[in-house]
């Protein structure tokens, strides 16, 4: 046996693009054919002249035998006595093949067994699709081969169903992505199995009663197959065994083609081919879904009602109605992705092709510095934004929009922990942020600008291609900032949003670094983090970015342990941020004008207001000199903001809250600060549920003048409130339990009162009145609402000092009554 | 041979690892664990809801050394991990009956 054994395992060769691997694979199959029939003639057939046939199945049957892969051999026996009685001969035969270096994977079956559906052993059924007679009892084999096509045709559904199930399980095992840093070229999505799957599905689908088809693969799949097959061939010869994992070492060796090696470029070629293979497999799966389920067919009709003038929905996929419009109106592409983001419906293959074919037009359009942020924000803040971004990535539109992201396409950064390429990591991070569980999910609901958050995630690692250049662990941050900044200016994102994105990118590792290396029970550590973060809104966004980033490294990184560490840090910093209000005041303001207004305000004021806003406040303060008060009301994106500057007086805050309540407004957020001069700067962000201000411009004026008069004491706010609708009594199933907490430690000068209650119009007025009527003076206020929950923090003094225990319980009673009106 | 199990504060892990490597202890096993000592933990309030934190995240470092090195190793860990505050952690020393290298079946202290 040795002569043929020598040629059996070829020596390792450089991975070249020119060798035709199919010939090598077929040659090897022929060699093995010879060895098998020689061994069978010598050891098997002399004593078993009939009732036994040798059949090649699986890869061997296809004549695609890789140097060290298993040889799938079927011993077809007429009945079960033959294998029992001829066991010694069969063992000797197999032993002979093993000794010659063949890894035989044999199965012994009767024709009946081969013509049955095996739910638990789909591999057996599928391997028979590639059957090829080798030697032995021909008539016996004919029994199987004649009946086999009809068997397939009659059991088509079951066979396809099982194969689909197997494939989906395999895909899930590999996290449904082909962007693995060390892929298994056989099993990973986009590998050889995916290509075989496509072929098998076609065979099953097209089988008729008389024969199995041998479908021709389309060109692009043939190319992918050649590439992957050559790759597997090279891996086998390199390692001398059935090694299919494209390890980092293997990548290095294979990329070295004698002209120096560019591993990254070489891997990009791999991903290109894997993408084609995976897409074909996914399309095959989709086709199966579409054809197999009656229920699905009904469901399909319901979703197509989402069709609109630009797009139609058919079979759960969205299509362009007039794709040629992309030429004249490239923003149609953006509207398409908004549709996807809104409804969660995937692109049809047609739409994908149409977009891909017009990429240069789109790129041309996007290259002109246009104001694209509003349209993009629409996409990025919707429920299904992650799906939309992924579609944009797949079609190439994302790179047309942001050429700065091309540097991370299929970028491999080799690292023990990271499972994915950098662009896949980014997409996974975005998905994780959107589907964060429990408490983190609540944070997402509270973040005011989701689109901004998503944009920051999109660019947070964009500079990773340059991390060699910059020093240290955080080397990529600067480069990511630059890439992000360039992209933001390209789409004309407004400055405040740009600031937030830059902040998030610059600090996206702050929290995980603190978790790892600082003592979370140490007040100084928390204080430092709070200083770096600045405001609660930024803290929430940053926490989400951190959560998303960590859990996108690989599926097992975000352990409950790590998740609770992060949450612990978040809570501690949150407390610190809401607590330092009354402590840290601006001492010497380096302002040209306006120093008088700003000195004595909490340091937080500088952090939460831009230069423009501060200038506006200063102007307002000047106005207030004349009449003792100045009120400004203007509209925000989806709410209104009232700012008032005046001298401090008792009950002021309550009265202002009451004024807004009297006009039917719903207060969402509020801040009340006082400075060294005894001036008060109150800001209310409120919603106008009945759109009164929008529809009646004169109401805006009336609100403003009323507010001024109430502040100056010329109007009693209780008169205003007499006519407001009575608050609805709280339902039996109170969704939010009222919680009132007094904290004497938070501040050196005041008592902190934190109230969580079910939100309702007029709540703030009632609470503030309760405090005032109990003799309390409100120093600082921080109001927030979260869905139907109001979270109000007051810093209160009585007679200039903290509250006594008795005063606390009396005030607590009043507050409780205020929360739950009779 | 003795196994030294140290439960330490997570932020002290890098320091402890470096200190052990500096005295020539190369092999170690690290796990993320949760627990508490006699001072159980505390209540935290967030947004009106109480969170009882009684299982605090810690890190467990396990090393196996020859009998002669136990004192040196425990002293090293203590110095690296100590902050002086509650929550610093504890070290336990256990007997090891046998050590085997899986790759080649070597046994005994030479395996460490």
C-alpha cells in the first residue's frame, strides 16, 4: 500500500491563486477509489461475493476529498446478518485502509434504512444526496439508487426542514456572523458548509421521481467555493491534519506569498468571499421560510399595508417602487432606511442590488457637504435603528455616507478577547445598546437623544486602524475623535450634538477603567468620575455606551458580575452628581460681563449650559434689573422652555410651577438656582399636551406676562388654578409607589428631600407649596420625569438651617398628602 | 504543596498579579466571584427604590506553591492587596495532595 500512501498527503505549498483545487480534490478522490477497491478485492469480496456494495457518500461522493478530511464510506448491506457474520472481514478491510493513512468514517446500512427519514440523524440523509457507487453488488446498489429520487421527492419537506434546522443551529453557534477573527472555513457562516447547504437545498427542491439534479452554481458562488476550497486544502497540508480553523498563525503563513505579507488585506478577501457564501445561504433560508409556512403567508398580507408611495412591502421585505428615482433623488435611500428603522422590515434582495449598483451616485451626492443630520437622526433614533444601520453596512451605503468608516471595514485587531472584526463589533454594540436588559433598558428610555448616542457608538472605535501609531491602550481614541468629527461636519450636525458625540467618544473607556482599577466605595474615586462626566444625561449615555461596548467584545464578556459592577458605579456617580448641587459653587467667574449673575451659582450650571445660553441668561438678568423680573419662553425640539430671573422671595418656585400648571402645561424638568446676590435663575422644561402655545401665538405672550405678574405678586396663582381640571384620582393599581426620603448628609447647609411619585399635572406645584407652607425655603431644585414617574429633588432649609427631625416628619406628611390628592 | 486562595478587591487584581509575578509565581487562576464578610454590605437608594447590595463583586486568586514558599507568597499578596479599609478580603491556605501536568503526566512539586 505504501507507494500510493506517499502521494496521498501532498507537501505544503504556498497559497496561490492559480492552482485549480477542484482537480486536486478529484485526483485525491480517484486515488482513494483505487485504494478502496484494491482493499475490497483483497479482503472483502472473496468471502462476500454479493449482498454488499461500497458507496462513496458526502464529500467523497462529490469527488471533493481534502487531504486530511474523513472519507465517508457507506457499506450497503442487503440485510443485517452480513455485517454480523462478516465482522472479521469488514474489520480487516477497514483496518487496511486506516493503516494506509485514510481516516475512514464508515456507516453500515441496509437500503431500507437509507430510504427513511432520520429525524435525529439528518447528516445521514444528506450525505446520501452525494452517493456514488464504488464496488461490489451492483444490483443491490441499484435497489437503492432507483428508489432514492422518489424517496427524496416524497419526503422533500421533512428533509428540507431538518436541513434548515441543522443550518440554523450551526449559524447560532457562531453568533450569526461571518466576521470571526479566526473563522472555521468549514463550519462558520460563510464557510464551505454554507455553500453545500445552498446546493443541497436546490437538489432537494428540484428532485423529481426519477433523478437527482446536479445544480450548477452561479459564477460568484463558484469563485467563493474555489477560494474556500483552496484555503481548506492549504490548511490541511500545512498542519498535516483535518484542521479547518483559520488561526492567526495560519493567516500569517498563508498571507505570505513570497512578496511580503499583508494579512489584513488578505483577510479582507476572505471576508468578501465568505459574505457571498453566507448571503447565498441566507437567501436559501429565506426562500424556505417564504415557501414553507401557511401561517407566514397570511402574516405577509398584514405587513404589506405598511407600503407607501416610495416603498412596497412584499413577503416581509421592502422594495423600491421606482428605484431609478435614486439617480435624481439620492435621499430616497435614506428614506428607505428610515422605513426599515421604523418598521423593522428587512431589505429585499432587489433593493439591496439596486442600492449596490448606485453606490457611486450616492457617494457623489453625500460628498457634497449637505445637511443630512435631520434625516439621519430620524433613522438612528427609531426602534429598529440597529437593523437599519446593519442594512446600510451590508449594502455599502454606510461607507458612501461616511468614508471615514471604511478604515474599519473587516478590520482585524488581534486580541485575545475580541471575537469580531471592528466593524462587526460596532454593529453588535449598537444592537446591544438597543436591546439592553432591565435597568440598562430603562436608561435607554431616559436618554434624550438616542440618535446622538448611536452615532457615537458608530464611531467609537473608528480610529482602531491607527492604534499602532498612537501609544497605549487608549491609542485609538484620538483617531476615533477625528474620524467622528470629520463625519459630523460632513453631514452638518449642529454643535451641541457634536459636543455630546465627542464627549462620548473621548470618554467611552472611562467607566470601564474605573470599574477595573478604582475602589468604588471610595468617595474620591466616585467624585473624580463624576467630575469627568459632568451631568446625569451624559452619565446615562456614557453608561449605555460602556455597557454596549463591553458586551460586544464577545458574547460571554458581560457577565452578571461585570454588569452589576457597572450598575453600582452608575448609581454611585448618579448620586454624586445630584448631590453636589448645593455644595460646589462658582467662586470667581472669569466672565467679562455676567460675572455677577454666575457667581454663587452651582458649578453644575456651567456644565449644563452652553456659552450661548449663558449669554442669553446674562441678557435676561440685565432686563430684569428694570422691572425686578424677566421671563423668557421659547420652544425646544419637542417641548418648551421657560426661564425666569428675579430676586428671591418665599414660595417663588411653587408659584411658578403653579402658573404653568394653571395653563395646562406638564412640567418635565426644572432647575432652580440662586446666586451670591440673591438672584434666582429658574428654568422649566414643559410639554404642552393640548398644543395651546403652538396653535395660539398670543397665548405665549399671555403666559409670559402672567408668569411675570405672579412672580411680582400682582397675581395670586391660586386664582389661576381655580379653573384647572381636577386631577384624576389615582387608580387602584398605582403604578408608581410614592417614596419620600430625607437626607441630612448630602449637604452641609440644607436637607435634601427626594420624592418619587406618580406624575400628574400640577404635582410640582402641590409639592412645592407643601414645602413652603411647612415653612421650608427651597434652595435648589432638580426635577426629572421618567415616563409617568416624577423624580423631584429639593434642597430645603428652614430659617436658614437644616430641618429638625420633627420638621422633617411634619413636612413629610404634607408632601405625602400632596402626592396623593383625595 | 499548598493552595493559596485569596479573595481580594477587584481593583487590586493588577497589583497582586504583578507582585506575584515579581517573586516568580507564574501560574495562577483568577475568577470573578461575589460575596461578603461579616459587614454584610449596605442599602442603596436609587430613584426611590432600595437596592440591597449584600453580595459584592470580588476577585479570587488561586495559586499552588511548594510548602516552603507559603509565607513569602501570602505576605506578598497581603502587601499588594491591602488598603486598610473594610472589604480588603481574606486569604486561605489549603493542603494539596497531588499536582499533575495534563500534557505529559508529570507529577509532584516540579509541576508547579
